[in-house]
């Protein structure tokens, strides 16, 4: 059994589907079936069985999946350590990032870091905060930049607090917001909770939801075309948007903010590239 087999077992367990696994690994389905059959012959046991819903694993298969995950983790840790043993800052930095930060801020962060350390390469995975936490917990990434600190027991650094803004084509009467049309967009639970809590604090009536869209940028375009208003984080706003922008407050006058956290496992700070990136992020945020 080698790295390809470990990756195969891990991917099949995640996908629970032969076709999707073959596509993800860039192999043909017959080749995938042949490799799985060889594994079963090698160990003399059945590793999985097919159901109407897809692939399920036997007890032996579950054990081999966990073994494969452990071996892949050990292999990655060895590669990380070897690539960072020299004095030069180089190697691959694995980062998990919440989607909005990845879109609006991360490219500039990485560009500035690359100017200082041109031999560092980046492996970036984006998603909701809950997905980034999962990546951190299984050591798939060295550092995470996300909105919600719940579920992480390692190192946490508060990078910034940004206010939430109500945006609209024209200025609105804030006391009469339930009479206006609200445009919702898909986002992580922490932002949804902040907006819901603010609305409950301000109004006894439900919001008049006009649209539900999948992306924040789509929502902004709808607002620009006067289909309604939205509540968005400051990070996505630009001076040339041409929108009315109003920070939102609770009744006690508190600004409704959204936090951005840097998270990592302390042991990864032994890797020079991680140590330098953590320092870079702290300094970078202080300057912007």
C-alpha cells in the first residue's frame, strides 16, 4: 500500500461514489475498480459494498480509511518539516480561509507576503467558517482565517473587527425597514446570526424578504439595480459602488461588528513559513 492507495481510500470515503472518486483523482473508473480489487486481494478482506445510495465501508474498510488518513497526515508533516529545515523561507503554506476574506483581502495579503518570501507557494482552501474549522482540526491546513472561533481549541488571534452595513440604492428610513424589500444571500452561520440578532433587537415584525441569492456579489448587484436593501460586511464595499451605506447599531448604540480570527496549532509555528506568515498577518492588518 502506498500514497496513491491512501489517497484513493480517503477520497472514496469522502465521496461515497465511484464515479465522483474517479473524476476527483483523474483516473478512469475501470482503473479505480482494479486498484480497489487489488487492495482487497492484498488484505484478503472486503473493504466496501455498494448500496442504492452509493458506497458503504466494512469494518475492515473503515479501519483502512483511518490508517490512510493517518499516513497521509504523517507524510505531509514530514514533507513540511523537510522543506523548512533550511534557513531560507520556502515550501508550501496551506491556508484555510472563509470565502469573503478569500475574495476581498487574501490576494493582497499573499502578494505582499510573496514579495518578502518569493520561494513560498500557497495551497488555499476556501469555504464557510465551519468548513475551515474542520480543516484545522484534521491538520489539512497550517493556518485558518475565519469568522467564527467556536470549535477550535488551538491558538487564536483577533485580526480585525469590521462593522456591518445596510446598503441600498437610495437612503432609507431606518425605522421603517420592515416596509422595504430585503435581499438575502448565502453566507456562514455567524454572519446570519449577527444579522438576525440585530433585526430582532430593532423590530418586532419579520423582514420582507424579496430575494434569496447564492452570492454576496449577486446581492450587491440586485441592490445597485434597486430591487431592495441588504446587510453586508464592510469588507465587500467599495467607494465606487454608488450605494447608500449605513452602519447598523443595536438599540443600546453598540455597533454590530463582525470579527476575523487567525487560528493555528502551536506546533505548526515550528515551521518557519508558518511562523513568518502569522507575524506577517498581524503586521499586515495593523497597516490596512
